[in-house]
C-alpha cells in the first residue's frame, strides 16, 4: 500500500480570502433582507417597537439553525434532491472519503455523505458538514473519486460551504420581495394588455404607470436591492477563487494529477467558448484554467 497520500502536516480549517469576500460582497443582499424583515412588523404592528426588534432578532438568529444536523439534512433532501447512500454506495464511497480525510488530518466522521439524484459527473459541499456526489461519480476509479472528494473537502476547510449557505439563507427575504413585485408587475401588465385589446388606451397606460410605480416603490423602500445585480460579478469572481483554492487543497493532499485527469475528461466534453457575460457571472472557472493552475502546483 502506498503512503503518498499522507501529508506532512494536517490541513487546518480556516476561512480563506474568497470566503471573506463572499461575506463582504453579500452584505447588500443581507441588508436588503433586513429591510424587508423590518418592514413587515412595522406595517402589521405599527408603533410596537418591541415586535420589530423581536422579529429582527429571531431572523438574525435563524441563520444558526441551518447548521444543525437535522436542519442541514432537511435542506439537503428538500433543496438539492439528495438522499442517503445505499449500503452498496456507502461501501464504495466511505473508504475513499476516509483516505482523503486521513490525508488532510481531519475527522471524516463529522461530515455527512450524500448521493445526488443526477447522472452527471459532479460533487459538491454544502453547509457545515454535507458532502455529496452524483451516482455517476461513484462509477469513477477510486483515485479519481478521491480527487473530487478532496476538492469538496477543500471547500469545507476553507469555509466556502458555510458562507454559501448563510448567504443563501439571509438573502431569501430580499429575493422573495423581488419575486412578489415582479409577479405583481406581470399581473398588472397582463390586465393592461386586456384593456389594450378592447381599445381602452387609458386602461393600458394606467397599468404601465402602476407597474412603474410598483418598481419605483420597491427601490425607494429598499435601495440596497440595486447593489445586488451590480455585485453579482464580484460574487461570482469570489466563487471562482474558491474553486481554485479547493483545487489547490486537493493538490496539496497529493491528488493534483488525479484531479487533472478528471478535469481533462470534463474538458473534452465542453464545446464552444463562453461569452464575456457568461464568464463574468460563472461561479466556476473554465476547466482549462483549472487544469493550467493545477499544473502550476506540481
């Protein structure tokens, strides 16, 4: 048995620059949600300051619930279409995971292994302890499976998965307000279209003005929403840096060549070049860039 996977020293879990940038660039979404959460009790119970602070306090504390094992398992099943591995799948998945964790010097038992219901070759880390692979990933040779697991462990050790879950959780009220206003605008414009078909130009104009008023009102009440699309490229950039960092962690654990082999298979399946907009908003860097950087770590 080879011992090349044993590291010189354990990998210490600590947030890296990309995780910190994810928090910083996600602040406008957080503040936008805070405004939404604060508006609700102000409208429903005007003048009752204690209700306002109670609702805000409960919402702020709710983020900690996402890291409870039961809540994280519920989110894994409901949001990501994941399931617990079968006995046969666990037999194939557990030994590579144990070897990766041994290489990093961490306790693999604190993480929860899942299988995503997808035939694509993929894996991802979520929350504080979730590591998932697709069914096709389980068909990989052991060394290749270890390589992608090492990449996902790198996300956990660098704090990427925790930051992503918190950002997703705390931006839900802001995104819900955008969704509701967008739905209301569409409904108003549909009514205006009906007026227009029956020859009522005044009704159609009124619907357009009302739709603009709804959008204007949302922006006036919550101007932080304007920063969310503006910071999307920066959030995507920080996410791409996190992918590079996770690749570097896998390479440090001795899985660089195996990860290059896996990525080379993905590169062969890629077709065409991505537009500038797609590249700016992509959460993952191009496969060729990842391979090039991994070659540089050897």
